[in-house]
């Protein structure tokens, strides 16, 4: 015989369950009207909070422009777009949970992938099972796209290409570069970049005097930098997230360790790298997937790189970086595919995406067989003074490579 | 004389230079009540701690029922039938009185199952007269009841040697009388008892032999009367007045 | 005891019935509930019964995930990989327990939480085996999302049942009684004949066992693992909070705690986009102040004796 | 000679670790509370200093004291309202409450400052002694670590409050009987811990990019330093920090950065098992 206390307890549990169920149905009641629903899992807290916000700003800019123009032309009628955002707290299981929720609960038509190759893989895994096209704006390692996912498309070109050009150009422009010291962060993208650099250096006859990785959560690089300094390398190549690179560059200053070429991957392409280092940032080279001084004209919601740049600066009071541009471009490409397919049918839009070959404000987008944007000459940049100056490719060359000033 | 239950040879324990127990040797024959007396700080409790494995002896050896137990740990001593009570009582505070004693029966007492252990425990509670408080949490007991709980717990462990560490401390004279009867009843069950005690009334009415410890050394051994006459013991512990009264 | 098992049976049936009623997302929620119940029940063995506040849960989950993934990549069928991962985690816990359990209170807490960090760093630096920062791919289980959803729900569900069964066995057995003695007064337990070190290590190993299985299952479920996600400090702190919410040292406490925590987190997290972490923090702080004994603590009106007097003698429980 | 540089790197890093851990060690040593909030308090100190530098051009070293006092007040409030009622609870409860508070403070800072790494680009330059190079801000950190430890040592030994804190650490009930108002002493201790975190944060703003992401890392380092140095003594945090700094610097050189942090943790675990009171640990808190 269940006594009063356990009945009471069961009653409360049941009540709690119904309340939460009601909350869910309320939130998803809106799918009746004809609106295109795009799901966006974003890391708004946790380790990737900074990058998550960059994607959010870019998505919002695209969304406002599309809805201002009455929505996306789907066959006969124009449909407004609704963006559903959840914070997956930079936690992989939570990202998977949200992807599942967006597809089954919120019945989204399409998905965007979160920041970084690792978590993109997780969301893509779920989307693939349901056949929902996923637009990945910040995933550039081949290991993400070699899983045979048919519904995954990424706007970033493969990261291999970046370092090949650097190895060739830098050695040509600055004589006497014989030794390189490489320090990489033990994380999906930075690790791949360090490995690519090692290959490119060896291919171009540069001796790899030091090549080590540092684990996520390192608070000090002095030991590694001291050893690198001892090798007398003329080229220092360090990969990592912005805070790792700011710290590494500052500690190089602390040790009076300099080299003609100091390359940090993807640090200098972010405004906060230059703000955080001041004159120490001067001369640091990097590579990126996009730079706001590009001058593409395009028939998309933004019209041109210039227009995107102006609207971003007006809104955020700082220059956009490749994450902002790539995130907005991912939705522009999706919009084009929907218009071309003339339907919201996921398989048809997927095929339209696969056949994409257009020029956007962000640059040319043409997906290869595995869904990655085709490799092309990616901009190489250098911090000169407080400005980020593109050095390559020639159409956007705005300055020439300067060796880093010794101490 | 049957084989000794416990043989102690040259037991020594130093705490940072101070020899709390120094070269102590004695034997305990089964079935007898032996008193261990001596001034405060003589090393009585340390000796008990060494015997029950709470401390590791620096040198010397311990034989229990013919087996060398010098390096034994407390729970091994308990399971071998060597149980003790604490000067400062150590109950399981949030457990009921019954469960406190059940613990003894279940582990050292090697009861077949928790249910069997509970039955044995109830028997011990009746023996010490605490069956009425079986369900009360141990923390709520008065001092005399706590002392009896300690006793019941140790008995539930089916000991062959029971070390009572000042089990009568803090009791009034009526309660001491009851305690003496209880200890006599325990010994009657064939359990050897080593009694650490300051109350000479208890010592001389209960003990068959006496061990006198002073500054960590065994200064006398033998029947109560012989020990009381020993000048060393008088000078170290009993005091001359008491000795004369004893002899008269 | 009987009542708790009945309530748990009803709860388990409800979780198992979710696939009939809900869509895949609800099914996934049920899987998370089952997962966290299994973790909470496991934690309770060392944290609740023995009173040793372990923060090593995430270390065992991560170890199970990597072991499971590596075994699966080495060609073992999925379920065999899970079993293998469980054994490896248990062996690791037994070895670790011997050293770790010498510490008490704060030192044990700090020691156990540092194991999570140590394993994360080992997984990160041993790139040859674990793929390091790149992480490890696990072959996606064939069959559509509905099939996959059910497989992983019932897998976690089974682990929850096993965890509950082991909790019931421990609660009734000599080990359970001994652990309670250790929790209340370790020295007295030693004096009473409880083999303290052996029992603590047994409880610690048992508590790690199912964490390893949960880790292996979630590796197959998410099909990608990386060091920072597999060894998550957030998880290792959340599980004890769940047991605190429910009521430590009891049978049902962990289940009630885990289930309500997951539900609270869902509603809190989906309602407040930017403030969900603060909301969760607030819930935890309020919980500690207004529900010190946990939900069960509040419902338990009279002091329940450790062993139910008069409860049916546990058949054949003498190990 | 690279050996000397490694030694110097280790000592300066160790000084930073000491600054980071001294407040945490005090709270753990005296209140027996593992303060999970400590990492975020350091970051808060860093953000405030950065904000003052950016908007009012206040030099970080000048901002150090006001920031420390501000966090001292915050610490006092947190202790009086919440932690005081839980000090007698087991470690699980106090750790969980401070974990909950940490989530709140973390989220609040994320919303106010968002997670972009920020740093005060004020370079104090470097000092070269032969081949060995030392950054001035690290030297300041070294001096500050010594100063904080000496200050705490003085407070603990000379002032009435200090002796009260030591008494409470040794035996709370006895101290209460001697007429020490326990709640005030706990509030003072927790507030002192928070103030020390603020001071460390102010200094960190010059050395590290401040972002909420590293609050967990700082807390982890404080754990390790306290265990190595030992609780219950003021110089414990200083010694623990310097030893950890040297170990990480040396192993980073010998075994590569990949294993440096791991070896730091390894040392901690070994010490935890063999000598839980740490190198200098003792019961009281002198």
C-alpha cells in the first residue's frame, strides 16, 4: 500500500513533468505559419563564448536584411525567416542535445554549425541522421569533412592551402630564413595548422628546429619560448586561440626573443589581438580566410564586401574578422540554394547547395565533393602599426612584408 | 597453566624521543581478570593501543593465541577476538543503539547475516540492560548508558580478550557497583579481561593479578596483595597511607 | 526499502515508456535522465554511503569514453567495447582508490578533482593513442535516428537499473552497513572489525564501474570525443549536486535528485539564453540553503534507523 | 646559458602562482572552505583594473589597492550573507555553494565584459642580466608575492585580528569561549582572501589576457599550489607557488610543454598521498 507521502511525491513529479511539457509545446506552436526556420546552436558561455558571439552578430545582420526585403523567394511566394538560437555552453553533449531538439522539437528546416571543427562534427553527425542540411561557417580541418557527411557544407577553404603560400612567399621576400620553430596548441584546428606548417617547411627546405604542442589550459609559454630562442630560428610559427597567442607574443617580449618572421595563426586576424598587444603586435604575420579590404561585388543581400564592412563597423564599432564574414556568407549561400531549389525540401536544397558556384560579398563559394569550399588563394596579412594589412593575393595587396623589428 | 592467551615481549613505542612504552613484557593466562594500574601518563592506553594495532610497536613482539600479531591492524585484531572499549566513548552517533551493537556482531562477531547480527546485538543489549533504548540514536545516551553501550558492542564482537579502558570513569558509586557485577559476569563467560582502572576499590575486588606501569615500564606484577606491598609500587603510585590501610 | 524499490520501478517504467509517447527529442531527454541517474547512484556509493566526497566522476566517464572508443575502433562490436571499457575503468579505480582513499575530507575532494585534470592532460598529450586535441571519431551506429535513439536510451536505462540494483545490494549487505559505519566514525569502524581500506576501495571501484559504462555509451552516441569534453569539470561538480538535491546516503535520493536536476536545467536553460548559467548557480545556492537534507531529507519525518527493523531478512546476502 | 633562464622563468612564474594562491590558501586553511569563487574573483580584479586603465588611465599598480579593497568588501558581504551559515557544514556543501556562486559571478562577468581576452598594453620593459632576460612586470609580481605574504604574516602575528584568526583556525569552539566573535573573524578572513584575489587580478591584468575562460584554470592552479605548499602556514602558498613554478618550467624544458602541467599535477598527487599537510603544512596558522 503506497503511503500518503509517496503519493504526494509522485503527484509532485507528475505535476512538474506536465508543466515542463506545456512550456515546450507553447514555444513550438509557431510552426503553423509559413516561415523558414533555421536552427543555430551557439556557444554563448564557456570556452568559446567569444567566438559564439561573433557568429550571432553575423547571423543577425543577414536575418535583418533578408526579412527587410520581405524574406526568401521560395518558388512562388516570399517566406520570412526565423532564427532559433540556443546556448550549448561550449559543451559537446549539449550541442548534440540542441541539434536533436531543433530538428525534432522545433522542426527547423536547416541548421548552422557551431564554432570549431570538433563541435561542428557533433552537430553534423546528428543532422546527417535526419537529412538536414548544415551550414558550417568556422570549420576548416579536413577531418571534419572526411566523415562522408552528404548534408554538411563549409564556407571556409581547407586550411592546408594557407601555409603553403606562406612558406613560398616569405622565404622569397626575406633572405636567410633557414630554420623555423613551431609551437602548436593541442586542439583540432591549431594542431592541424602546426602539422601543415611542418610539412610545408620541410617541403621548402626550411629546417624544423623545434616542433612541440602545448595542452589546452597552459598559463605560461616561457619554457617553450626559451628553448625556441636557443635554436636561433629565423621564423617563429605559433598556433592557438587569441588568448594563447596574446600571452605567447607578450612572453616573447619578456624574453627579448624575436625573429625576422613571427607568424601566429589566426590571432592577428582578430581585432582584440592588436588591441591586447599594442606595439608588440607590430610585424606579426598571419593568414586568414577573409579580409575586409577585399573588394567583391555580389548580387546578395549585402551587395559588396564594402557594404558588409560598413554595416558591421557601424553596429559593432570595430572591424569584422573572418568569423563574422564566414558566418554571414554561410546563410547567404543557403539563401541562394533555397531560391535556386524553389522549395524547402531538404534533399533538393542539399543538391542545390552541392552545385553552388557563386560569388558572395565574402568571396567565391564553390563546394567540392566533401562539402568544403574550394581552396583558393587565401589572404596573408601582417599587422603594421595598428592596422591589419593584407599582403597576398595581389588583387588586395596593400603593403609589403616587413621583418619584425628586433629588440 | 594452559598456554598463555597473550604474550608480550620487549614491547617498545617512542613518540619523538619519549619512550611511552619501554621494554614491557608479560603474559596473560586465559579466563582471568588482570588489572593494569599506574599513574596518569604511565603509558597504559598506549600499551592497549599497541596490543589492538592502533599504533605500530617500534620493537618487541606480540603473540595472541600462539600467532604473531605484532603488525596487525585494528580490524584484524577485532576479528581475532581482541576487542577494547575507549576511554572517550566512540559510538556511531547517528545510528541507533541497536545498530551500534549490531556493527560489532556483524563484523568482529562474524554473524551470518545482518538479521542474525541484529538478534545477537539485542541479546547483548539485554545483558547490559539497554534493551529499552534500542531504537534511540547513540548520541542521545547519558554517560553511564554510553559506557554500557561500549561494553555491549565489545561483547557482541565475541571477544576472547576484552580490554576495558577506564570503563568506570565518571560513574557514581552505585553505578560502579553495577559495573563490577557486569564485569564479573563477563569473565564468568570465559572471556579474559584486562582492566585499566584508577579506582583501587574496583581493582582489588575484581582482579586476579595486577600489572603496574610507571614511566612506560612494568615495575611490578603479581597478586594484588603482593603488589600493594611492593615498595616501588607504593612510592610510585599507591602512596604510603593507602599501603598501611591495605596491610592492616 | 520496499517502498523505495516500488517507486523506482514506477519511475523506471515511465522512462522506458517515453519512446511510445514522445518524439526523438523527448527520447533524448529520457536518455540524459537515465544517464545522470546512473551517475548519481554510482556517486552515492562513495559520496553518500561512505561519506567520501568524490569529484572523480568525470575522470571515470572520460576514461570509459576513451576506452570504449578505442576498443570500438579496434574492431570490437559496440556492446563488447562498452563492457571492456567498464572493466578498464573499474581496474583503474581500484588502483587509484588504494592511494586516494588514504586522504580524507578536503584533501580527498581536491585529490579526486585533480584526477579529472590529470586524465584530460594525459589524453591530450598521448596523441599517438588518443588523437590528442584532434579527438577521436567513433563509427556511427547504422540505422536511422529513431533506431539509434532507442538503442542508446535502453542502453543507459539498463545501466541505471544495474546501478540501482547494486545500490540495493550494497544497502542491504555487510558492505553497506560497514560503509555507513565508516561514514559516521571511521576509527570506531576500524575497532569494530570493519576492513576499512578494503570496503572503501570496493565502494570507490563500484562507484566508478557504471561511470565507465556511461562514458563508453555516450562515446558511441555522440560518435566524437575530445579531451576537454570527455573530462568535464562541470559534470564532475554537477553529479554530487544532484545527489545533494535528492538526499545522499539513501536509495531514492540520487534518482529524485538527478531527475529533477535535469528537468530544472532544461527549463532554466531553454528559457534564459544569456543567463542560464547564473540561473543554474542560483538554483544550486538556494537548494543548499533551503533543502539541506535534499528532497528526501525534507520528506523523512522521523529518523530512519540504518537497518530497517523487521524488514525481511535479506535472503542470501551474506557475502 | 639556458639553465639560468629556466630558473628565472620558474621563479617569476612561481611568484605569480603564489599571488594567485595566497588568498585561496588562507580561506581554505582558516575557514576550511574550498572557495570555488577564487578564480572568478581574480578575473573580476583584472577586469576592474583593465576598466580603470582604459577609461580613466589609472596605472594598474595604482589601481591595485582600490581594487583589492573593493573585493575585500565584496568578500565580506558574501561571507556575512551566505558562507557564515555554512562554515560548519562538510566540504561537499561549502564547495557546492561556492561553485553555485561562481556560476553566477562568471555569467555576470560574461554579460558585462563578454569573453573577449583583454590586456593592459602597458609594457614595463625588460631587465637583462647577461643573457638572462627578466620582464619588469614579472619582477613586480615577485615583489608583490613576497609583499602579500609578509603582509599576511604580519597581520596574522602582530594584529589582534590575526591572532583571532589563528585561534579560530586551531580550535573554533575554544576561540569562541575566549570571547572571539567567530562570524566577524570568518568575514574578515574570507574578505581578506577576496582582497588578495583582487590584488592578484590587478597584477595579472598586465601579464595575462584577462578572460572569464581562464577562471577555472586559475582555481586549478590554486589547488595545486596549496597542496604542495601546505595549508595552515602563510609562507605555504609562497613556497608552493615557487616550487610549482620551478617544476613546470624545468619539465617544460626537459619534457616539452605538452607534459609540463601534467608533471605539476603528478607532484601534487604524490604529495597528497605521502604528505597531505604539504611541504610546510601544520595544524595552526602561523
